[in-house]
């Protein structure tokens, strides 16, 4: 799988298919969920995948900019999934 620094964190399609029903693995669909766009989770996703919107779950808008939420809040968002 190329020269990715953390290859052990990647999985190919065949490996994913073997683990789709594994209760110890959570698949995250990490796409911004903009209802104006006809793409994303609601148009299709890996069966069993959970939608995670990085803008909503990891950032907070402040004065027209986005700042990263505190680690505790990010951990809560991930834990809720």
C-alpha cells in the first residue's frame, strides 16, 4: 500500500470484508455532512459504518474560523460513536 508512514493502520478491501461483522471494529465514514450536497454518508457508505463529521465533531466555529475542540470533547464525540 505505497509509502504510507503507518501501513499497519491501513486495510485493503478483502481485509475489510473479513471484519465487517467484527464487534470489536468500528468503521467510521469521515465526511462532512453538508445537506446541500448529494454526496456523503446518506448517499452510500460501507455497511455498518458510522458517520463522523469532522467539522461538527472536532471543530468549533469562532469568529468565522474553526478551532479544534479540546481533547476531552473530541474523546467524548468518538466515545459516543
